C-alpha cells in the first residue's frame, strides 16, 4: 500500500521524519510537493497527478486542507485518511489579516525573524524553549524559503470551506489533535471527528500544533493503527 504525506505551511519532509518508519512498514511512502501551486486545489490536483491509483493520505495543518481537497476531487482513490492538527473551516477574517501581516514581513526581508517569532505558537507552551524543535523548524523554513511561504499563505487564505464535505467521507479516518494546540484550537479537531462518519479521534494531551514532531511515538502508533485497517 502507498501512503502520501502532505506537509503543513512552511514545512518540508522533515515534518514526517519521526513517523516515517511506522508508515513505511505498510509499503511505499512519499511526501507531496506543496511548493509549486498558488491554491489548495492546485496542490491537490498535483498530488493526484503524481499519485498511484489508490493510496492512504496523511495531512497536517495546511496538509490537512490539501487532503480534504483531495477528498473533494477524487474520494474514490483514497483508502484511508489521517487529518492532523487541522481544520475544515475557512480562514476567519482575523486569521487572514494576520497572514497578510506575515506575508508583508516575509517580503520585507524579515523572513528568518518571522520564523523565530512564530515558533512559540507552533508548539505546546512548555516546549517554547526546545532547541531541537526550533532547529527543525528553522531547517524546514530554509528548505521551503520565503517565496514559497508567501504562495502557501495566499493558498490558505483562499481555501474552501470543507465542512459540507465531511459527511461524504466513507474511508477509514483518523483525526489527531493536540490539546495544547495554540494555532488551531482542539475544537476544530473535534469538529472533524464528529463530522466524518466513523472517524477515530486521537487527542494528544499537552501537545501543540507540531504533533508529529512533539509526540512522534503517539502519532506513529495512531497512523499505524489506521494503516493496519486497510493494509493489503
């Protein structure tokens, strides 16, 4: 079985490095390219063009937005779905305003400072001084770069409301969300799990937004249990 993992905003394949061994147990695993398209729909279309006919799908944060768009475009091709630290809702006005400010900072040459300033909200409050997590966040930002960051932010601003889609998802589904997520409140994960028929909800106590990096063992176990359901 093939699994496709979709990174979040300003994230590279490093985001999934801690959980890849658990996913790889079930077959090939690839990381989707979210660097080249200006819309979430375009990212999903690129993923589908590159993907095998049937696959399992994992998305974290922005990757979850892309995964839900894949479910809109080609639900019959997805055999299992995992949504991590994400939401089905469109941007609220205050979120869009904050993204516009971040875009302006990136364009003004303050990209590295922006990454460092954002870090404390990417993790649980008690991980704000975690040098290892900060180093990984900086490395992913360098992998992606400020031009792609701006394009991804514009794509997120323009994303569709996926809530009407949730009830149509019929494949096995998993929702993982940290209870200390400061970027996307845990209620968004609860809403996803309640809206998708039969979805399993995995709350991660004390975990922030970067769940695959903060709680890799728990995430790996949850993904493994999902993939076990559909393993050939």
